[in-house]
C-alpha cells in the first residue's frame, strides 16, 4: 500500500521533470506525458479505492515512516499515512486532475507555453498528493508550500498580462501570511511533543503536554494556514484574483483541490482543537460563507461568481469542522470538488466559445467572461448547458444531488450545535443565509448565460459547442454530482448513509479534560437535527431559485430597481466590501512607504560610504602596487642579482677545472687537511 | 735536491743518494734484508728506469726545463701544513713501544713469513708484476 | 739514544718533500721521482715500527711488498710517459690537460 502511495506521489513529479526539460521537443509538446502520468495515478487510486471498498474497514490505516535526517538532538522523520480519507482524497485529486489535463489539451491548444503549463499541472498534482499522503506536520508544510508555488506558477501563466502576474504574487503572498501562522503552530506542537508525526502529536496532546490555552493558540495557528490556503476571511482576497489564470487551472486548483487542502488539514487536526478554537473556526467559516455569497450576488464576470462561490463553500466546510460535523465537511469537500470543477470547466467551455466568436468578429475589446455579453446559449451549447445546469443544481442543494446531501449534513450539524449552544445562533443564520444566496446567484448565472436574448446577435451566431475533449470531462463531473455515487450501497436520496459516511468515521477529540463532545455525542445531536435541517434547506434552496427565476428569467422583478433601492448593500457587494482597498491603504501602502524610506537611507547614505570607502581602499591598494615599482626594481636587483651571482660563481668554479692532475691533487690535499682540522676540533 | 733542482739529471742523482741513505737507515733498524732489497731493486732497477726515461724523453738540444714547477706557493703551503700536522701528531701520540732483541738475521724469518702467513699477497704480487710487465710492454710498443 | 720519533720524523720529512715534488714539478719523470720518495717514506715508517714494536717482521714483509709494487708502478709509469712524449713531443704534464672541458 505504501509503495502504491509513493508511486502515486512520484509519477507526476517525474512527468513534471520530463515536461520541463524536454517537453518542447516532444511531439505535441509532450502533453501526453503529463496526461499519461496522471491517468496512471488515477488508475492506481481507483485500485486503492477498490481495495478500500472491499475491506470496508473504517479503521483501516497503513503507515510508513522513515528517518529523514538525524542530527543527534533532533531527529526528523518523514512518512506516509494511508487510510480511508487518504484514499478518497487521492481519488478526488487524481480524478479531477486527469479530467482537467484532458480538458486542457483542447482549451490550451496553441498556447505559447503549452508544455510548461502541463509541467506545472503535474507539479501541482505531485504537491497535492504529497499533502494528502503526509503523516507528519513537516511533510504537510513542505508540500503546502509546493502547492503554493505551483499555484503561483499557474496563475501567472500568461504573465505578459500585468494583472496575471500581480494576481500570482498576491496569491502567493497572502498564502504566505497564513503559512507563517501555520509554521508557528507546527513549532509549538513540536516543542511540546518533540515530533512532527501526527500520531505523536495526538498522543502528546492527549497526555496533557500542552495547557488548554496554549493548545487553543497552537491549534489556531495551524488553522491560520488553512485560512490562507482555503481563502477564508480575511485572507480570501487572493482567490478572486486568481481567476486570471487559465480556467482549467481554476477548476483544478481553486475549486477542487488546493483550496481543499486547508479543509483537509483541519479535518486531520480536528482531534486537537479545543472548544474555543473550534468555535472561532466555526465563526470564521460561517462568516466567510455568507460574506462571499453576498459579494457573488452582484458580480458580472462568470469566473468571479464561481470564485466567490468557492470561497463561500469553503466557508461551509470550515463551519462544519467548527461545529463538530467535520467528516461532513470532508464530504462536502469531495462533492464540491466534483460539481465545482464541473462548473469551472463548463464556464471555460463558454468562455472558449465566446473567445472564438470574438476572434471571428475581430473584436478584441469585449470581455468574453462578462455575463452581460452572453445570453441564449443553451440552444447552441447543449452539452455545456446541461452539465452546467446539473452542477448548479447540485451546488444549490436540490434533492437527488450529492451537494444536497453534503450541504444538508453541514446545516444539520450547525443546527445541532446551536441547539446545544444557543448563544451561537448567528452560525445558523450564516449557514442558511448563505444557502439561500448560493441558490440565487447560481441560477442568476445560469439564466444570464444560457437564457434570454443574446446581447449581440453576431456573437451568438458564431457560438459553437466545444470539442469532445472538453465536453467529456463535463459529462463525467456532472454525473458524479448525483447522489448515487456516495450513498452506495444504499439508494435513499435523502439519507447520506453510504460507504462514505461509514468508512470515514468521526474520531473523538484527544483534547484532555473532556472539554469537547465525543464523536458519539455529536452524531446524536445531528441525528435529531437532521430532519428539520433537511426541510429547511429544501425550502431555502427553492426560494432562492424562485427569486432568481423571477428576476432573471421572467424578468418580473427588475434587478436594477433593487440595486437602486439597496444602493449601499449593492455597492458594498459589487466592490467586494472594499477589503482589497482597505488592505492596500492600511497595510500595503505604509509598508511600501517604509520600504522606500529604508531604501533611500540605504542607497544614499550607506552606499555612498561603501562606494567611497571602496574607492579609497582601492586607491591605497594601488599605491601599494606602486611599491611594486620599487619591488620591481628590487625584484630586478634580486632576480638580476641571482643571475649575476650564478654566472659569476659559475665562471669562478670553472677555473678549477684545469685538467691538470697536479691541481687536482692540491685540492685533494686541501680536503684532507680540512678533514684533519675538523677532526681535531 | 730531488725536488728543487731544475735539472732533471741532478734530481735523479739526488734521488740515488736519497735511496742509499734510506738503505742505511734500514741497516740501523736491523732490517738487513730490506736494506739489501732496497738497494737492489730501487737503485738498481727503478732508478735505472727513471734515468732511461729521462734520457729517452730529453730534447736533443739540451733544453733547460723551464722553471719546472707550478703552483709552488699553494703547494708549499699545503705541504707545510701537512708536515706540521704529521710532526705534531708524532710527538703527541703515545706510541706503544716494545723492547726488542736484535735478530741474527732476518732473511730466514721473512722467508718463512712470506711462504706461510703471507702467501696470498705474495702470489698476488707476482701476478701483479706479470700484469705490469705486460702492460708496460703493451704501452710502449710501436704503433704501426 | 735514537728514538722511534726520530725515524718517524725522517719519514715525515721524506713524505713532505715527495709530496711537494708531486704537486709542483712540471716534468712527468720528476713527478715519478717524487712518488718514489713518498713510497720510501712509507717504508721507513714500516720498518721503524717493526723495530720498535717487538721486532715483528710483518712490517718488513709489508715493506717488501711496497718495494715490489713501486717497481711495477715505475715501469708502467715510464711506459706512459714515453707514450706522452711520443704523442705530444714534450713531457710537460701541464699540457696533458685534456681532462678539462
């Protein structure tokens, strides 16, 4: 099992290396390398998945740990953990990745940096798998950063556009802020327990190595990483901007996988969060959910709507973790991955078609992503329309879809939590309010894009359905949006009881002192709240859809009127609550000003000293070299002197060679005498 | 005279007298056989050879050998040093002396010694003489 | 009374004179004469030691050998000198300096 895990991990890495170095020289720019690698990982993930289903053991867990480096006092280990959650996540990642790869072969056709794109897609898949497979905090952190890098590289794929490169930088830096908190959290746990491994950390927490206060803080620090990566408020600002990247990238990274990493981390770490930490987490999640949903209502760019929708749904997942229904948070992650990726790819298909249409008309001004330029597409792009509709329905939480089950579970959890802690009623409002808005804005999107009269007739005429390489993944993902795949072997569309909920079991919290509810208690609460939640969520979903129908399909209520009446909320929503602007004014600009000041100081003053100093030193040095003149002369003397003396002595010594024996005899005798003399002495 | 004379014949004659003198010394030293041998061989043989050499290599026109000495100064100095060294050594060294009895004749004993104790050197010496003879003959033949 | 030392001094004198002759004389034959002097000096020493050392006759024997050798050497030396004379027309050994480079 572990070997499979390692193979799954390394295959995309190999693809990345190959693509990066020789990709351009391969036929078709080597996209088949990446696609092949990731398809292979999909097969392996499916195999593992099959094994898991056969075993049907909620406690299944395989662990492989080895020592990475040993510094005597510090021993760092690396390892792989494979349990049911890992297998499911691997499957999700490889499935969506494969579909995105296939989709990209058409979407990115003719792109300038085609092979590089696929290389980075493979790099990302490798990194994401790493996060999922790691069994220790350090490993997760390493792959966490790798995923951030891949995201940066991919968002900035069209880096000629300033907006794209800026967005990439923003994504990475905002992530970094979260990562700082995460690293502090990791080190806190490491200092207390002496190890990075999950099981050691859990054991350490259970035996009370950390006080409750520190544990809360440490847990929240780790969660900070999730805030960054999963775009929770206040670190959500990078995700909408990340839409600058190619749409398949948005589908893979910013809908299904990378942003899910934060949820995954929270899931893994659930047992060590104190109630305080969990409450804060719940509020962050809930607030993000409603906050993003409000913004999504007024956006006109199709991808921005989806982006904010993602932020909102992530809020849901985090909310689930906070209220204790954390396995359902993961459930929502998986279902959301399917239909959100589907939504993004569908929107990509629409944008692709719009792009082509504009190209035909030699129109380079209009924005192919603006929904106000669309309309009436459903006749021309049947497959895209249908699949998008199905995914939207799933997202809105309509029965018979997978989304309904997961969202419903989360809402049940929230309701149950509030029943036990009535002071947190806001969470319920957040949860159900966001559900309402989600249904509303998603159907607004559908109606604006696919229904009604096309805004420009010529554009409409040039719209074609996308090629099968693009529509096939759409169909696959739409299919997965149905409830069936998650409830097997049961067939009840209103119950989430199925292989998922059985195999991915809740664990008790290991926080000492019985502060948290046990898994059992949480499940009990949810059970009671289930039916009211379900009824309420169906009601809200349909009312949201109904409002959208009224406003955008039948145009009975005018959107502009409401916008005028609710001017302030409208303006706030349209401008994303001015969060970016606030950051700019209060954080970024002062930092830049400070940097400028320091730079001035550094350049004008410090450098002058150094430069001058260097000049003076050099001058002195050259004078020393001038001494070389003397030296040269001295050298002349010496060198010459040596030469001269040699020839002198040579000439002198030559005189000894007289050839006369008697002379030689004299020398011999001299030698004899000298020996005598030295003997005497 | 041997070494200082510029005339070679004078040197030769001086050598003759020197050798005779040494023979006399031998007699004083009770070395009768050696004395006789000295005269016989040295005087009679070697000196004759030398005189022959002088004769044969002399210029017909009696050339006064130009000041037949070189590097006198250095040579003299060195020799002087050596002489002084030797004499000082002679006077300083504690010679081991043993009383001796004057023998009747030494010939017999020498003969016995030659044949018994020093046989090998004796034979080698004869071989050496043979070699010298051949060598000298070879060296002095006329080159055709 | 005539002492060992005297004989040894005589030997030393003879030796020094002979040495001087060897070093100084330009004529080959004269050099040969100097060599004979040296050999004689050695002989005197031998015999003197023999006399004053218990009349051990090995000194005599050795002296005998020296005489033999002197004879042989004189013969060969003269042969060489004759050759030099034939080749160079002079026995000025100064001019036999082909050992010089």
